[in-house]
């Protein structure tokens, strides 16, 4: 049904316009009590056996919405209604910014992929904090807040910009993510180098602790799939050293070669981060590497090219406690999270593992 609708309607529209149209429908549906109850019952049925705990937070399941879909925290209830177990909002920057000129989002339908160079278009930390402060949740969920650097802020002042966002947003964050891996803000990814990352993460940790004194806000870092293996190891070691709560692997890739892309060359050549199916192998590889390095000391979140329940299950076996997705939602539609939950529950039932937590990293432990 959705696939036909996608071909007939969304595929003929500009991808960014289609995104906002879908967004409007989701936000509208959630405002109508009878409709949202009906949709949630249909799309977000709960599977007891998938209940998940990550960095001290209890969730209905392991599968969440990756950052970038709800940049301004306007659809948390809507996405929960569609079955996501957590919603990561953002990336939010210290100051509001329009992002890159349009056109900046491209569909590579044949490759089940997207390329985006949105450039952190968002309303900024003040406006998003105000929205979160005034929010009356309809559904219980876990809200992650993903922060990044304002484009006009010079690299030497990056830490201050992240600290500003932290001070404004930490109170509303069930967990906080330092995004240093988007390819569309010049210089951002160089913050992944350990000598830059250490002071950044320490400053954000301190700011979060100063701002929120009643609990410890879990702090995660999100990394790029384009890091060399030694750099992945270095980030893993730093995360352990700093007592970080989690690592999200991975963001989009700037790579194009060797990914078997079959879409039209002009599209493939668009500047930006590639996400979806072609990212699957590298994201999984980075996750596996991280788990081999940090084991259960740090919670890992697997994202990048997750399309179905089998992909989500493979991430869990490779070490992910939580799994996220974005691009496949565009292609699979509103029944996506439901299908993933159903498939995960079935896999767990026929697996040798008593709980989902037992399955986390099982494949890597086997080969260790
Ligand atoms: C249009 C678009 C915008 C994105 N914006 C962000 C963002 O603002 N912050 C971020 O951390 N990741 C962002 N991402 C990356 C996703 O969160 C995710 O890491 C990546 O797309 C890989 O997952 P996927 O293959 O399931 O899409 C964005 C992805 C897309 C497709």
C-alpha cells in the first residue's frame, strides 16, 4: 500500500517537500485523540520481551528514530505514535540557522538511499528548549537531544557553542548526544580527533552536571562511518576514559566508491552525506569494532542502513543495545517500526537468548 503511495505521490514530489507533508499529517493525526489512540494501537503494539534498558532509561523496545528527522522537537508524540521507542531530536545548534540552500535532499530510490546536505537547519537551542519546556507529552517516551555546532561560530569557539546548547537543553534531555560527525558543517568532523574531542566532551559533561543537579544526564557521542579504524578505536578508548554513557555509530558517509551504487551518476555525485542501504556494511563494521573494544562498559547505538528486523537483529548481535533508523522510514512508511518490532520479537523467541540484553554483542563475543 505505502509503496504504491510512495511511487505515486512522494516520489513525484521534491524530497524535502514530501518530508514536510508527511510531517504535517503525523502532527495532525496526533492532535485528534481518537485517531492517535487508533494509530498507536495499530502501529505501536508493545512486545513485553523487547523492553529495553539503556543508560538507566527504560524503554518499550530498542528501536528509535535517528536524529535529523525531527530537528526542532515538533513531532515527538507523532513519532512515538508510529511505534518508535525513543526519539532523538536535533541536531540543534546554539543559534538558529537556515541550513544550506535548497535543493539539499536527494533520493537515490534504486539504491534505497538518501543524500543530504541540509546543514543543520534548525530553530536553535533557545527556541527548541522553549518548545520542550512547554510540551505536555501525550505518550510516554525517551527523548534524546542531539547537539551540534552553529555554522558561523568559528572552530576555536565550538566548545562554547556546544556548552550553550547544553545549558539550555540538558534539563529536557533524557539523554544528550554530541554530534561531531555530520559532513555538512565545515570543520565539524575534525572535532572527532581525540585531542579536540576530549575537551569538548569534558566541557559538555560539566555543563550538563551544572545545569541538571537532580539526575545525571547520560552523554553520548555520535561518530562518522568514515573514521579510520584506528580513529574508531581512539574514540572508543576516550569514551571509556571519560566515563561516557554511549556511542552512536554511525552518521552518514561522504564515501561513494565501492558501495555498489546504481543510481544515476549525477545524483550519486551530489555533495552531502549518504544514508540508507549502502551504508549498512560499514556502519555494522564500525559497531562491531566498537563492541570488541568497549564491551559492556559503554552502551552502543547502531544506526546506518537498518532497513528491516534482520538488520536490527544483526546490530544487536554486533553489540547495539539500541538501534536507530531514518532513511528506510522514507521508503518503508508508517508500518516500518511495527514490522521491526514484530520481526525482532520473533527472532528473540527462536534464538538461544533468554532476553534481548543477552543477545547484545553475542556475535562479537563468540568470535573473540
Ligand atoms: C535528511 C537527513 C538529515 C539528517 N540530519 C541529521 C542531524 O541533524 N543530526 C544527526 O546526528 N544525524 C542526522 N542524520 C543522520 C541520521 O541520524 C543517521 O545517522 C543516518 O542517516 C544513518 O541512518 P539511516 O541509514 O537509517 O538513515 C540525517 C540523515 C538524513 C537522511
